[in-house]
C-alpha cells in the first residue's frame, strides 16, 4: 500500500514521540564536547549567526563541528540509516532535503572562511577513534 497525499495527519502519539527527538545537546553531541574538553579545547555552542547553526564552534581556529544523527542525515553505509516502510515518498523527500541542506550549509561556511567537520552519531561509540579524528581535524 502506497501512501497518498491524503494521508491522515500524524497521530497524537506520533507527534509526542517526534517532539522528544532532540535537536541540541544530544548524547552524541555531549560525547564530542567531552572529548574536546579532554583535549583542552574551548568552544561555543549553536551559534545562530553562522549558517546551519553549527553544534560546536571553535572561533580561535575558524572551525565548526556538526554532530549528525545517522538516521536523519543519511550516513552512507551505516546500519542506523534505515528507512521507514510507510509514507515512503514523504520520508524520501525529507531525507533528500536534509542531505542537500547539509551540503549547502557546509559550502556556505567554507565560503565564509570556516572549516566544517561532521561527526556521525555512530562514530561517537569508539572514543579512541573519535579523539583521533578530532585531533587530526583540529591540527590541520
């Protein structure tokens, strides 16, 4: 059964569930912030004056970090990048728009002289590798 444009609106239960999906201060973001602190870096959070409102901003280095959820931002090859089985067209459109928006904000930041870096949710599970990738990003 394919969804149609006349699908009923999401149920109250669905709205309640989706309202609990955090956009800021997620567990993966907190892990990245703890890693940066352990390395001695200080930073700003969610600067709204920068394109895409980066999760972490290191003004001294002109670098920004986005902590992306694998599901929402479509991390290629990740097992968390699943697709819902209902309302397929809706979700496909939403995911494609997220990907395009992510690329646009990274390009805009680069054009403004900022260097963006993406940490994927699944990459926060291995702290050692996460620390190594952060060190490499911040020292180049």
